[in-house]
């Protein structure tokens, strides 16, 4: 009998094979699940090639808009893309290369050199912030190796008029100057984080899951009014051209709320043009540049003397013969005038240097210093604007007698135009002063930081005396505003160069023309400061150069804020005649 061969296909062998196959399948499924759900937890155990294909990616958040007090947009981000390519995949087509270069705004030679220089790279950026329309035209070329990555570009609708205040961002949308820098974290938002699959060259080819949800940047509401900003820009620009001046600044404050309504600095730049973002034009002179305020300080000299009971509105002093000897220095009136006997109102109306010095010397140094210190001379305004200067007010214990005299008309101290505007809010707001802001926010915090500089009576008396500066016989008749009563003070400062105000022949190195004022006189709502640096020619005083700018800007501000016109004496005469 022939014996039958044994095949080995016994039941227990089949069960073993089936079990092994099931275990292998389960391991594959389990590994796939872990790779998909928890790649970071097992990444140390993954082969190098797997770790290269699964990773995280950040998707930038859209930057928040900046808007003015009425909701008008001052800065916004528009969708853009970055065009790049893999030089190793770029075709050897001269026609396609030339077509791409043209759409990028470059030459074919430039693109050729770029590709040759980085031929060993797998990705190089060619141009950032490319508009969607251009991106579509490039995509239509269907060039192998060309890639598009998402991005955005910041756009500033108001251009030069708002540039020094708003600032700008770089190509990564990070704030570099102005408000954009000061509130970068608020505007920037939080990027979205996702898990992606990447190809061999690191390019994202699939989104697997959301790791962390992002947040768009927050909208920033400013106290600025774009209408007033443009008006101030236009008026100041015209004055700089008319008087061939070097630079200028205008600050407009809502004195009731200590809010910045407009702040212009010239020369300016177009923030939408990368080529213009350089040099001195980037400075916001209103907060960074220090100047001697000149005769705009005389109202504070008079206020300090009144507050200390040394003079009253009816006090008179004899300024004859128009000079005053203090130590080895002789103080003179502008253009050698002799105003003879003056009261406090006439002292301000005529801007008497001799009278101001005499009043200052009647006080103890500490009495005078205290009012200047409380008015914020030599301290930041609280605006939080980047690069704000603090200015200088020396301690009264170190004053010489001549310094006390010259401080009375604004020499020997320094401040920014914004500090000067803030100081004038003390006169406008019945003696109270508080931090300045350019953000729309709750009032409570700044109210708690308010302080009294002098009494309400002193502030009102000084305002009424300052009104005469803009009337017949005053130094600033061109500062008047039709249908409103305004108060203010001129300043004409000799420029300090190398510790001297004049050359060897006694000729000044130049001048700075100022005007600071408020309206309406009885209950001021607006404070305006105008600074024009380096006017040339016959007219260079504050009354001739800065006062007309004040008049135009103040008139616009009063109308924009809806402040009703007043019936002035001029209107009464016109109605009867």
C-alpha cells in the first residue's frame, strides 16, 4: 500500500497564520492613527523621512484696522501673496523667464542671476506683497517650480497727511513707527496653527488638522479726526512753502478731554512707498523734537505771579527805557521797543520781554518753578507715543538770577510742541491738566491723574488777557477766527546753534515762529499749537508766520466739533452798519 504525503495544512497552523496577519494589520492601523493624531508625541521614534513630511504651520492673522474718531479707516491690510520658486525645477525657457520677470517688475537679467546664484536651493522668494491680479497673471504662465504663499500688505489711505502719526509696518506686517509701533501687539492678532503634510522640499501639500485657532488683530480707535488732520496738513504745508521754512508742526487738542484731534509734522513721506520710508521725514516732530518755547511762556509767568499774590490784573510796571540789566546781561524788547508803563494784559498783548522778566524776578524761584513744573514742562505728556521727548526744566535751586529772568520768556528751557499744547490746556481748563491721549477710551483713569496748576480764577483772567493778543494792537491779529473769540500768544525764538544764538557779527542763526492758543475764550474746547522752523525772508515772527495757520486750523476745528459761533463786536458793528 502506497503511503499518502503529509501537507501540513492542519487546523492549528491555519489559526496561527490568520492571527499573525490580523496582528500585522492592527499594528499598521494603530501606527497610522498615531501618526495622524499624535505625531509630536512619537516623533522621536519616527524615521527621519516621516518627520520631514508631517509638521506644523502658522497662518498669520489679519492685522487690525486703525480708524479715526468717526470710524474712517486710516490703515488696513489687503490680501497679497509672495511669489517664489524652486530654482531646481525652473524650466530652461528664456521666454517664460522673461515673461515672469516682467510681471514681477524686474528685468530678465535680474531673474537669471537670481536663479543661477541660488541654483542649489529648493525655494527662494522673488517678490513679496504681490497683488492678486498679478498673481493670477503669473499663475497663467504655468511655470514649473513657481510657488505662491499667502500674505498681506498694509495700506494707508491718507498718505502723507497722516504718515508721521500712524507710522507704518515692514514687509512682515510688524509695526515700525508711530501708532503702528506703539500698539503692534494689539493690532497684530494671533496666528492660526495647523498640522500639515509637506512634500520632499518642505512645501505644504495638505492640511491635516487644526492645532490652535487664531484671532484677527483688534481694531484701534483713535481720537484723530481725518478732516482736521488734512486741514492742518494743507495749511502748514502752504506756510512752509510761502516762507521757505525748513519744517513745521501743528497739534490740535480737544482740551475738555485732553485728546489729540490732529497732529501734523512736515516734511512728511508717503507710507505706501517703501522708497520714502527713510531719513528725517519719519520723525513726528510734535513729540520727538525739543524747542525753546519763547514768548509762549509769558502767560505762565503772569499766571505764576498772580497765583502767588504778587500781581493782579490791574498791577502796572514801568518797562522804560525798554532794557533791563540783570547781572552782566541786558534784556531788550523785540526791535528795541519801549512800552513804558504796562499792566499785565498789555504786557502779554505787546509781548514785553522786559516786563516779563521784571514780573519773574518779583517771585521767589520756587514759586515760579512750581507753576512751570505743574504745567508739565520737562515731563512726558502721557501719550505713550514712541520716542517722545521729555524736555528740560532745571531745578530752581540751580537758577541764576539771569536764568530766572530769561525763563520768563521761554529761553533756558525746552519742550516738545505736544508738551506746549498740553500746558495750554491748563489755561483752557480752569487750571487743571491731565495726561494726553490719542486713543478713544474711558475717561476715569486720566481723570484720576489730573492735577491743578493754578486756580480757575487765575486761568480765566489770563485767558481774557491773552484775547487782547489777537485784537487791535496785539502781536497776532492774523490769528483771529471769524465769528469766534480766541486767545493765544505768539513766540519768535532765535535758534540755538553750538551754544550761541548769533554769529560773530550778531546775526541770528535763524528763527522758530510759534503760536499757541485756544477758543472759545469763555469756555475753550480746542487748543492749537503751530510751530514753523526756519522761516526765511522779511517775515519770520510768530504773528506773521504761525498765527495764520492757527486761524485756519482753529476755525476748521470749531466747525467740525459743532461749536456754535459767538456774536463778536465786529459782527455787531456789521449788523448795525
